């Protein structure tokens, strides 16, 4: 995350309203990461391609296929990406950046092989009625997307974000233009357009990384050695992403809330759109979170660690530790304030937004509940990020698995209770996990100096 902090500080050093707005905008775009990219991508493609004079069924099948590809690839590759992100941070800290690209290539080889094998058997079992072209394109897209999420773990250290944003813009422009050009060829043409666009995106991102980090070898698996692999982070990433998506899958595969689209893929007319709109409402909180945690909080925590490593007095270390704790809670309070404003605005203008988008007002209650839920999710992300700073991996593991289990159970209950309660499972699970996270955060800051010095050696 050092590259993010560097970039944001560089923008903020120019003291002006324009530069401050630019810093928050950059922070929001970067912080959104895979979720923001996937949601904006789905919505943008849906709006644009829906205007193409082609079969309505093919467009719907394409949209749902992309949604499942993004969800599945995020869950599939999140475990490896989470662990590799920590490995990359360690190598940068040890000034061994030459290890990064060769090990990234090793990670991508493993992901490509495993994703290829998994997707092969998946389409073989569940898509026997679809043509061979669709099945091959589905497999290829899954492999490419899984690699993109892995590559993104290294992109946080690259300082030129304009190149990265241009790469995403180019990718989705290619998808839309190709889809329009091949509009008369149906679903396979849309899937081909998506695969080409994502392949171009992956290649562009790799070029950025290859230029940034020279390497002495083509491929390496040093990240898989016992002292380099963080096994707990693998489960943290897996369960957290399962927690993010499990409520969607429940609505997709409940007969009363969904309908079949293609093969085993289903969609929920009542749940999907309000949830996707609600996720866009977390951008203000995401911008505040990333800007504050990667500039001021990172500085405070670096100062605290430097005080320990340089053998400062205990009183000095305690003061530095208190500053870290104080700023952490101020950061969380800032997120609460900005997302509370978003919730109030949604309460005031939610119906008008739905009317503007030509969406039934029956969605309003679910949309409002979902906005509260996504606001809690950015609150949870801040807690998890701070716990990662303090190397409290077990705390994050408990949070991640609790999020998954509670979202699973609460969403099943909300579906059984009827339409009025839709979304309450998602939001209720996040509320419980946020309370748990605050407890862990408070525990982490109690005797912080002792825990850092003694328990970490």
C-alpha cells in the first residue's frame, strides 16, 4: 500500500480544493478495487449493450454470465491473492523487489492451471446444453479474470495510477465496441468481446508491473515456501469474499426470488439491482477510508514501529502507540459520518433516484436497507485493514468466518420471512460483525506496546 500513500500525499501536498477533491476521487477509485470495477463494469455494460438491437435473451444471458464470472473468480482467487499480497509487502520491505515478478508469474501459472481445470469440469457438468463456443469462452474468461484479481494485489505498489485507469478504460471500451460490431452474432459474440477486453486489460496491467519491477528470473515459487506463505491469510480472503457474495447466491438459487437464465446460472430480479446500486453508495466512505488510512494512519503506525526498532524510551513508545489508537478511532468515526450522510441522502432522494432510473418504487425499502448494509461493509473494511496493520490475522479470520456464517444464516431467515425482510440478513450480519470487529480492535490496542514488542519478538 506504500504506493497508494505516496500518490495521495503527492496530490495533497498541493493545498487547494481541486487537489483535495482529486485525492479523494483517486482514493475512491483505487479503494473500490475489484468490487468497484466489477460493479461498474456490469452496470456500464448492461446499460450500453442493452441499447444494441439484438436478441433481448442473449443480452440478459451475457449480463448474468459476467456477474457469475466475476463473483466466482473473486472467490476462487481471493485466497491466493490475499496471501500473496502479504508476501509482496514483505519483499518490498526487505528491498527484494526482484522477487516480485518471477513469483507473480509462478502464482499466475498455478491460478491458470487450477482455474482451467475447475472451469473445464464445471462447464462439462453444468453446460451440456450450451454450444462449445460459449463453454470455451466461459472457461477462458474465468481464467483471465482470476489472474486479473491476482495481479491487482501488486498494483497497489505502482505509483502511476493514470496508466492503470487508462488500462481499465481501454478494456471496457474494447468490450463495448466489439459487442456492438458483432451484435448480430448473439451471446457468443458478446462473450468473445468480454474475453478479448479482459485479456487486453491483463496484458496492459502486466506490462505496467514488468516495467516497474525488474526481475532476475522468469518464474519462481519462493512465495510457496513455509516461511513465505501465510496460510491463515488464505482462509481470511476466502471466507471474507464468500461472506460478500453468499447472500446474492441465496437469492439467485431460491425459487421464489429468482429465475433461470442459462445453464445453472440464475438471477434475482428483486435483489440484484438494488444491491448493485447500494454498492455504489460506499464510494464516499471508501475514499475517506483509503485517503486517511494510507496517509496519516500509515505515518502514525510507521512512527510507532520505528520507535520500537530504534530502541526509544518506553514513555515515547507509549505516546506513539496512543497516537495510533486515537487516529484509528478518528478514522472510523470519519467513515461513520460520511456514510451516515449517504444514508440520509438516500432516505431523502432514494425514490427519485429509482424513478429517474425507471425502476419500480417497490425496490425502495430493499435499496435503503442495502445502503445501510454497504455502509457497514466499508466500516468493516476499515476495521479489518487496521487489524492487518497490527498483524492480528486471527482476529481477521474470526471476523471473516463470522461474516460468512452470519450472512448465510440471516439471509436464509430473511428470505423465509418474505419480501419485506429482504436485505435485512445482509445488513444484520454486517452489524453483528462490525460490533465484533470493534471489540477486537479495542483488544488490539490494549497493551499495544507489549503485544508488538513481546508477542512479535
